[in-house]
C-alpha cells in the first residue's frame, strides 16, 4: 500500500533542471525539451522520487565546458543571438559559423543556458558516481552525442557525455561508453579516438547516403595506426530498418558481454536515446519499451558504476514511457511498478494497464519491415570479436 521506498545499501541519483526544459528549438523542430518534463512527471507519478536521491542540477561552468570544447567555440556560443526574423527552414545559410544557426542547430533564446544546464546535469551525475554516493546516476537531460570540440551538429551543441566521461576518467582507469540512440554516437567516438581508456560502442541505423550522420560503418574502428593506442577501441554496430527486441537483445548482450570481459571497464556510461523505439518520428527500428530497457537491465547486472544519459527521442509519449521504465529498472522496482502508483494519483487505473507497456496496436506506430538478416547480425558479432583480440585491459 505504501509507495516506493529507497532500497537499502544501494543508491540511485536523479539529476534534472526544470529551467532546461523550458527552452524551444522552434515550432516544427523535432527536439522538444519539454519531453523531459513529461518523462519526469510520469516518473514522479509512479512515486519513484521516493526511491532516489533527487537533485536539481546546476549549470556547468565555462571552465568545465572547456575541458572538451574550444574557447573560440564557447565564446561564440555565449554571445550569438537568435535571428530577429525566422529564416525559411529550407533556406540554409551557406556560411554558418561553427554550424550554428541552420535548421538542425538553430539559435534560440537562452541557448547557452540550455547547453550548460544539460552538461551540468551530466557532470553532477558523474561526480555522484566517482564520490561513491551513487551506484547509478541518471541525467535524462544529457546524451547530446553529436557535438564536436568546435562545432554543433545534429541538435547537439555541447557534448555533455564527453565532459562527464572526462570527469569519470579522473578516477576511473577505463570507461565503457555505449550508445543505443538510433543515430551514430560520432561526437563521443571522435573525442576518444586516440585513447585506450575509453571504449565507445554505438548501435545505430546505418545508411551513409540517407541517414544522419552517415558514419559508423562496421569497420570504422578509429584511425588505424601502430602508434594510436585508441585503435580497436571504437566499435560500431550498423543496423537496418525494423530491428526487433529479440535481435537487438541478442546483439547487445553478446557484444557488451564480450567487451566487459576483455576491456574490463571500471565504469559504464550508457546513452539511452529513445529514438530507437518503434514509432519514433525520426527513428527506423521496431524496439518496444521492454527491448530498449533490456539494455539498461543488462548494464545494471554488470555491477559497475553506471551513468545513464538521455539523448534523442522524438515521439514524446514514448520517450516518457521508456525513461520511466528505465528509471524503474535502475531503482529495481520494474517488476512491480504498477503496485507502487500512489493511491491519490489521478487516473490511477488508466496508468496501471498500459502506460508503460501499451499493447502493440496502440503503440508506438506502424511497425517497419525488418531488414536485418540473422546472417548479417552474426557477421557483426564476428567482426567485434576480431577487434577485441587486440584489446587488453
Ligand atoms: C527543423 C524543423 C529541423 C524540422 C530537422 C531529421 C528539422 C529534422 C526538422 C531532421 C527534421 C535530421 C540531417 C540534413 C544534415 C541534416 C539528440 C545535410 C523531420 C541526439 C539529429 C538528426 C539526431 C539530424 C540527434 C538530422 C540525436 N533528421 N525536421 N534533422 N543535412 N539532420 O539529416 O542523435 O537524436 O526531420
Ligand atoms: Ca547509437
Ligand atoms: Zn538520435
């Protein structure tokens, strides 16, 4: 009858900033920061705040952002103003500075604040892990994996993941970065191309001509050179449209299991982009909330400090379902979550049945034809196994 209580001897921290959620990329832009508000409402409605340490994160400082980003770029990001007259969306300005101001990465009011708050949440989460105050730290407002050192890309301006992993590396010898967003985690991969202390692995839709960002082929494993300690530490799992929960879980468990055995990470950073769910406005996969969450459950079972980031996710009701379910997995109440909904919750019965696990026809949109063959999946496992022969913890 009582709500969810804090598990003993095991801590989850939840980092968010309501100010971040108020920012707008523009009316038709797919990235909607209010999906964070929607996710948090669902999480709180289930009473999960009582099982976690909840923090309003601060904004990252200029110096913290400069651990990865160039000062030229940060200075420009801090001073550019939104265009007074909105440009035609298709009319891309041909000479964008730092790729800022186009349709993917528009300039909007409070842009610098939005970026520094996203990174602040990720950094706070990383610090809870390194100080052993949390076992799992959650920053759904982070996960902006495309940002480069001196360039915005794909809705991402500041790479909060890189900044947070740099913080983990001050105390951890080896960090495993996993990316289940439907897009390739190119910015994070590139940032750690030349180190053997971070292994990056991204699962994504791959079609070099028709799907952003077009990188992340199976044999893209970083700059190949004898002198580069980072070679073989960038892994990619390029997928086709329509992959199912079963196929994804088989790949994820096999590949991540092998990596953990060989690379022996001391911490895991998992980007949980929810655009890999079925029915996503930009995605192409058939993952259900259960299949997406199974990745979080697998990482949790590794029993290592775990940082969970958000990322993409463009059908807000599904983003909220996935991140609420994954918060429940982190806390350890997923198997009985409906029992915990506080009795005063309005519409309690509606949620109990199908909020987190809607039936197939309500869900997540038209399923796509599955274009992933078992043969191709086996080839990918084979390739990863070969790369791992070069990896020694
Ligand atoms: C404004 C309004 C911007 C409507 C952008 C979809 C829009 C997209 C819009 C869009 C859109 C992309 C490209 C093409 C590169 C461009 C958070 C040559 C309906 C992590 C970023 C995807 C994904 C960028 C981010 C991509 C993340 N797709 N409508 N833009 N140019 N950009 O293809 O990984 O989820 O689509
Ligand atoms: Ca990915
Ligand atoms: Zn994405």
